[in-house]
C-alpha cells in the first residue's frame, strides 16, 4: 500500500504557521505523502528537489503528474529552463516568495523533496554569495574544458587555499564554482560563508521527517520506476534536451539517467546498458541521501513510510 492511500489524521494537529518538511531518498514516497497531507489540510506542496525544478525533465525526474498538480496547489515545479544553472540560493529566493504567499493565505506550507542542500538552506541559512555574471561563468567553464580540472584546482589552491583544501581535486562543479566566486567578487567562498543569510524556517517553526524505507525495497522500487520512466517517454524527453546542445556541466544535463541516455542516442551504448547505468546512478544517489541527512540534518526525524501517517497525526512530534 502506498503512502498516499493511508489515513493521515492531521487536520486538527497541524497549524498553518508551522511548515511541514518531508524529505527522503528518491522513490521513497515523498510526493504521495505531501499530496495526501495537502488534500487533508488545504496545504500547498512546495518543491525541494533540485532536479524537479526543470521544466524539460518531467518524466525523468518523477515530477508529480498533471492530475496530481491539479488536485492541490504545487509550487516551484518545472519553473526553470534547463539552460539555467539554478543554484540553492536561487531556490531559496523563490521559496521565500512562495512561503510568504502561502502564509498570507493561511495555508499550510509543505516542502517535499530529496535535495539536502535545499533543506539545509531552508532551516540553517545560506551564504550570501551574489549572482555570478554569465560571462564569468562561461569563461571559467571554458577554461575547465580546455585546461582540465587539475589545472583549475591548482589555481584555486593559489587563490583560495582554504576552499581548495576542502574540495576533492576532481570535483569539477565545486572547483569551478569557487573560482567563479573569486572572479566575480574578489572574495573567497569561505569569506562569504561567514556572512550568511538567515534561515527561512528558524527552529520551532517547522516539523521535519525523513522517509526511511527498507534499502532493498527502495532499490527495487528505483529500478522499477526507471523502467516505467522509459516506457512513459523519458528517452524522447532526453532526446529533446540533447538537441539543444547545452553545456554538459549544467545541472539538468547531469540528472540521473540523462548522460547515459544521451550516450545511447549518440550510438555509443545500447539502451539496456544506458538504463542499467541510470538505475545504478539513482541507487547510489539514494545511498548518499541517507548518509547526508543522517550527518547534516539530525533534526529530521527518521520515519518508516508505513508509519508516516501516525507521525504526522502526533501533535508532540517535531
């Protein structure tokens, strides 16, 4: 039985001035739980998944179906073009506006997703790095492709040794990001992190749970869901994205399954191999989600999916 079909007796226990945060690994049932909660409370589901923001990837990121979005208000889903390097800071800015709107209407804000950094920014705050000009970002990315990640890491070690020491030498995205910040602001990421933005949801203003299904069952569900995505048109979706010839370092181009399916479309590997790579990447990501939330956000209470309704119906949980 899915989470969405279980009785969630929450209407008398959830106050609209306290947000509900529903996190968990991919394919754990977060969207179904959020939908059911929103239906029973008149709440609004707010996306906290870094890939579901992209309009180009409805199928492959398992965004709520159009029918589900019509049943209750869903916000911050599919509102960003794949050509945009959408950051956690951009998401927080959008989330702040939506949160204010939802509260002004006296409705329950329900944040649902699997992106740990989004939830951390929401509850702990975020560094106040200003937007990076497009020309600087493109210049750094071009150097990354031309000179390689090792050269850029060596440059970062000279210009910002503290950040360079913290990053893995082959972490292309974070090394490029650190150099972009220096180029644009003449300050290091370490400096910016000291001058952070306050959290949108301070302590005692939210209830947070992490759906923690059995690992083997979750991995089987991930595999089955990826196959269902292919049957539902994920390959066509990726073909349309690939035809745009976007920068391979953009977040949308690195969504689970996208790189392998593009390799298949280019004739490099068969569809079966691409699908297995996509399934394996997604399973590995789910494993990292468990680890990340356990260490980074211990205030989230871990709950089995079958016990989520009881957790939400208990007014003393937090």
